[in-house]
C-alpha cells in the first residue's frame, strides 16, 4: 500500500522542521513546502511552489496530498506586524483552493493569541477577542475555515498553540533571545515581572501533538476529534519559573533583570490550554 502523502507548508521553519521529522519517523511521505529547503530532513520531498500564487489548481500541483499541515506564517513573533492582515486573504485563498481541489484533511496552526485577554483554561468554545494583529488574523482565518469545512465537507484540525521552548538557537522566543544574550557574554537580561502564568510545551512535544492530531483519520481513527484542538501541556507555569529553569538547565551565566519591561497589556495573567482533546488523541495514538 502506498504511503499517505502529507504536505507541510512552512516546513523549514522553527516548528515545521520538527513536524516534518516526526512525520518521517512515523512513515509518512512528506512534501515539504517552503521558500528554502531544510537540509536536516533530506528524506522529505522539497518544493518551493508559491502557495500564495492564487492558483486554483494548487491541490493538483502539489500532487494531491492526503493531508495538509499548514504552518507557514510570516512574522509570527512580531504580533503588531501589518503583514499578518495583509497576508490573511492569501492564506484563505490557498486553503480554500486546496479544499475545492479535493483535499479532505486539513490542519492549520492557530494561536492562543486568537483568544485575547483571558484568565483560566482555554477550551474549544472559549470566546475569542484578539488584541493584536497576529491574533486577529489567526482568529479570522479560523472562523473562515470552519465555515468552509462545512461547505466543502473536509476535516479541519485547528491546532491552537501556546508557548514553546526547545531548539532555542533557531526560534525567536524569549528562550532564543536569552540563549543569544548568553552566547554574547551578557550578564543581565532585561525582563518583565515574570509573574504571569502560561502554558509551555517543548518543541518536540508540540511536533508529536501536531502530527497525532492531524493524522487521526489517516491512522484509521473512526471518529476523529476535529475543530479547535489545543496543542499544549494543559498546565500554567509562572514565566519567571520557566525561564529561570531554562537558564539553569543550560548553565548560562546570566541573570534576569526583573521589571525592566512592562507586561504587555494584552497578555493574560494566567492562561493555559484545556488538554482534554489532545490527551484523548494521544491515548488513541498509543492504542490504549
């Protein structure tokens, strides 16, 4: 039997590299789409076909994949960048063209920033009131694709991500910035109060959850969980605690300068993802 074909956009990005690696480990045929190839995953079939060309035949052009995992996104760590809204219609057109071409399985990377200011556990039905351009664009795309999933009868897995650590020399997170500062020999790192509590997950753990959630039907799960799926740890940890632990584990000779920066006004005081759905998926994944 032929291997199921999975198309991953943003395949050479921070998250994409790990998702491609996990898919390959599980035996899928991976088409890796990005503007540049990833030399770490040579077993994937690379393509630089422009996903934002507006081509209505995109599904055929990509070889009619069984599943699309859409991770491509510009300036994801710059929440106020205008590119988020400027690119929104291009993301929508690409995803709609793939579905209209015949795609039946689609996973799209979402974000906790769709929700806006909220305190507590975020579920799939938590009201969304985004407070940044990044959050607003992701939220609009989610709403649009949920409508299209019903109209075009395809399975949509909206993977709502939270805070990520690991592979920190590659990312643009607070952990990556501390790694860079330590490498530069800096002894202090300007920081917020660090008291806000967030949901943190390792990049490898996130990749595992993304692949498990996205491939449910391909793996023969009769009634897969669709719609919004939190890919997360399911618990809230103080930012200061997580960062201090990161500094210790890496042996960095650098100290946090608390209070140097104010907390962002749209950052929740304590927020985490409800992990019921992803735990159910992972349990089925292990055949328990």
